[in-house]
C-alpha cells in the first residue's frame, strides 16, 4: 500500500529529461518495504496482546454486567423504567425514582458548578496576572484530586448546617416553582423545624458540584488557552475591552469546549457514590422537590443494598447499574463529540 | 474625516467606523471593486499604548468606595431597617450591592462597554475566589475537626482492634487503614502500570483498526462509575468464584477503574512526543521497538509518571469499590489474600457514621491523613510533570552527556578494532 503510493509520488516528481536523453532507461523507483526484524515482531505481538487484554477486560465488565442484569430485566420488562419502588423480593422494582434522583443531583451539581467553573477558567486565562496563573492552575488541579469522601464529610458536617438558610430562602420566595416547593415546611415561621431541609438532593448536589467544578474548569481552561493570539490581539487592536474580547473571540472559540466540559462534569456527577450516600436519606418516590429531605441515586442504591441482596436482588442492582452506565456513556461520548467537533478541539483531548 | 483624533483615543469599539478612512473606489468591470485606502495624515498627537490589564489609581478608588458603601449599606439593612440575619445572607447582599454601586460609580466617568468590562471583571474574579474559598474551607475544616486525633502519636501507630467507640483518642489509631491503603494502591499499581503503558504504546504505534477499537472502548470505560467496578468484582470474585473479601479483590476493582484513566492520559502524553525524534531514530536505522524503547518512552517519561500519579491519586481516594470488595476491618491486616482490609477513605466513611464524637474525630483524622497523602502524590506529579517532553533537568542533561560520551568512546573503539582487523 505504502510502496505503491510512494511509487506514484516519485513518478510524478520524476524530472523530465531533454529529448536527446529520452532513450536512456528511465530511473526506476526504489521499492520501499517494511519488514520488521525479530525484535519488531515480538514488539508488535506484545503491544497487540496488551491491547487485546485491555479490550477483553473492559469488554468482560460490560458483557458481564449485561448478562447478570438480564434475569431482572426479563422479569420486569418495560416496567423497570417506570416503577419507582425497590423491592426485588416481591418482584416490584424499577429505577424511575432512583434515576430521577440521580439526574436531579447531577442537574443541581452542574447548575451550581457551571458558572463558577466558567468564571474561574476565564479568570485564569484572561484576567489573572501571569505570576498567579500557575498557582491557580495547580490549586484547581488539586481540587480535582481531593478524594470524594473528604467532600462528603465537608458537606455533611459543615455545609449542611449553613445551607439551610438558603434552602429556606429559596423555598420562601420561589416555592411556587414546582422543584423549590417543600411539603410540610412553613418558611414564614422562623421557628419551624430545619429538618425538612436536611439530607436533601440540593445539599448532595452542591457537594457533588465541588467535585464537578474542577473537572469542568480544567477542560474550559485548556480550550480558552488555545484561542489564537492573532484573533485575541485583533480584537484588542480594534479597541475592544477585555470583556468585549472574551465575548466576541474567546467564548465563540471555546463553545465546544464549554459544552463538552460541562457534560464531562455531568458524567462524573451521575456516577458519584460516597458523598451522596453520606448525605442523602434514601427514599423511593418520584419527587422533584430538590430542597426536601430525602432523595436517592443509583450508585447510592447499589452501595446501600448490595450486602442484603440475594442472587435476584443483585441482578436487579446490576440492571440499575447498567442503566446508569448507559446514561454516563451517552453523556461522555456526547461530550467528546462536542469537544472534538469544536474548532479548538482538534488538538485537545478530554 | 477626523482620522487623527479618533486614532489617538482608541478607547471604544463604537467609534470604529470613524477610524476607517474614506475608501477610494475604482470600478473595473461589474464585480471587481478594488478598495484602495487613502494615506492617513501624519498623527499630530503621539499615540499611547493602551493598558488592558493593570488597575489605575482611579480604579482602585472606585472599587474601594463601592466596597465601603456596599458594606455600610448592608450593615444598615441587616441591623436597623429590615429583620435580615445570617452570615451568608450578609455576604450575598453586600456582594450584589457592591456590584450595583460599582457599576453606578463607573458609569459616571466611563462609557458603557468599559462599565460592562469592569463589572464582568469583578464577576470573573469573584467566581475564582469562591472556588478557592471552597477549597480552603474543605482543607481547613477537615484538619481542624481531625486535629484532636491527628496530634496523638498513637493515631499513626495503633489500630482499632482493641479500641471501642467510647475510648479516648489516646488509644487506638488508623495504622491499619494506612497500611491497607498502601497495600491496595501498590497492588493496583502493579496490575495497571505495565499494562496501561504498553497499551498506550500500542494505541500510538499501531495505526490499525484494532487500535481504534481499543481506544474507543477505553474512552467508554472512563465513564464507568467506580461503584460498578466494585459491583463487578464483588459478584465475579466473591460470589461466583467464592474467594474471600480481601485487599486483592479491592485492588482488582481499583485497577479496573484506574486502567482506562491511566491509558488515556498516557496516550495523550505519548502523542505529544515530537515526530522528528521518531523520524530521526527511524532514519538512523533503528527498528521500531528500539525507537519506542530508546526515544519515545524516555522522552515521555515525566508525562507518563504524571499520568500514573494522577491515576493513583484517584485510586487512593476511592471508597465505593473498596466498600464492596474489601469490607471494613478494625484490625491490622497485612495479608492481601484473605480477611477484610480497609483503606483510609473507607475508614473515614465508616468512622464518621458513629454518633460518638471521638469516632468522628478519628474519621476526620483519617480523611486529613488521606488528603495529605494525595497532596504529596500531587506535588510529586507537579514536580515530575513540570517539564515538557524533551526538556531535561540539569542532572538529566549531565547524565545524558556522560552517556553520549560513553557511546562515542565505544563507537570509536569499535572502529579501531575493526580497522585493526582489516589491516
């Protein structure tokens, strides 16, 4: 393949000799071949085997989850998606409530994290003085590396007590919005119990936002730092202010990265287990009241129930896990599609 | 035309149309219009370089004034005029007032785009401040709550086998969790690193369709929630194959989670190795495996180290898979093959669920220790990964020079030997 291509290019590049020399045989192209020695063949075999091994491990996880989940899925059929209870022993189980809870937690997390991560990314690339930049980058990276259990402890012991004021305020003034209403709460009375606001989806979402924020910020910073200097300086040369430059050059350039980064964070938020398990008090009903006590997520369900389940219960948990994996997979692939498709994404990799 | 004056005061986009000199248009056929700019007149006023980043004294005065007035107004609102209370509310109201007052003051002297710019600057800066403030509270709060436990020496040397929840902090510690973390992490490193690096080389060296497939699958698996890796090992290893819950099972689960992460970042790092280095190696007649072994991997070494360390930082902090596969133990266990083994995050998780304040302090102590461990790993990654591919530290450069001299020596000796043999 390569050899024939080489021949073709060499033929077109051949010098045309003057008439008198035409009779001499034309110079023939050198045949190129690639044949590895013993070392190269061994190298190919080794790397190929490792690729195959990784493929089979990863494939095994996926296939195994699917196979194990089949009995539970076969038993419930379509109602697996619509039932909100979780009682596999009685054959009554479905992921409607837990999946909704997962999505709500992730939605709160992204809604809280997105403005902060975008602002921080822009601050690092555009506003911060040069000496501060590398420190900030290191701190944000560090934030991404802090284990989730630490954020969970922070949320349970520090944030929860301080966030109730905001919950109450949101409920009082925006309680007419369906997702901010709280059953059994009286926001006008200052003496009303605070316990209706604790262990809620809202608190868990803010804690997950702490983990999502640095991930989004890293992707966005990467993208904003690749804004072509020519366009940036062009905007300044036309008299634009710094925000004008950001609005006209940086944001349109980084659009793919912003969307992709936000979705990558969403993927992480959907799969978070331990912080959610620490904070939320599990319940199994379809409720979109994010401020209200109680909520659930697929991963918290698995972590809470794996030990008390028999074979069929585990199959049901596998099915729930499979559904979660399908959602995160779709989210992550959409994110990489957005990033790769954007102008800035050709070289970046996230 | 007022070209000169507008050019000298380039402050806003609004006057852009004035800057363009009147074009001279010559018609050549229906669709060919050539625009020739007329020569601008020589500038009378010298142009000043526009300063974009720095704050002037005027800006500082405006900010300070707006800040003072925002805080005083908020204090007035909270103390006297309305029954508002709460630290968070105070900060929020003061912040909103600050922005409004700042915008109003700025709009007295500045044009609209400048005011917007100033307000947005404040918003961007404050979002970074919020992020850093959150990080600071996380670190300080964890250390502060765990301090009572952290300052005891026995916290690092004892385990919890003979210590009940009611015992004081002078007894018992988390040495078993520290050892467990080290064993689980070490085992998962042994499982993942060779496989991940060789697989990343495969992704880079092979242009085949198989490599594309592997890359897609690895990308997909980075989306695998860690609890599912735990559930997989729990069912296969413990329920189907009937092994015990052990450190080994936990490290397998952590490996499944870490493997795609390390492969992906190592793949990216290897792709950054300059192509001319590879080509130079090939041109000198090196087979591909020698190119990889002697050129690609040494060049990307610091990057690969970084990706491994960051993968480890993720793996060290994993709680959910360990919860499912290794269980919780209060006693020291150095045998990875049998009996439950606990790592630091799981110990923190289990300890803070107790209602006893001493147990909670121990839990926070474990979390702080874990955070310190991650911090050390992370700094290591920064130090090692600070250099780009191909940039050497002083010592590396020296070592490279010595190696090069030795190579030259060897080659010359070989030439003399051959020359001697020929004659």
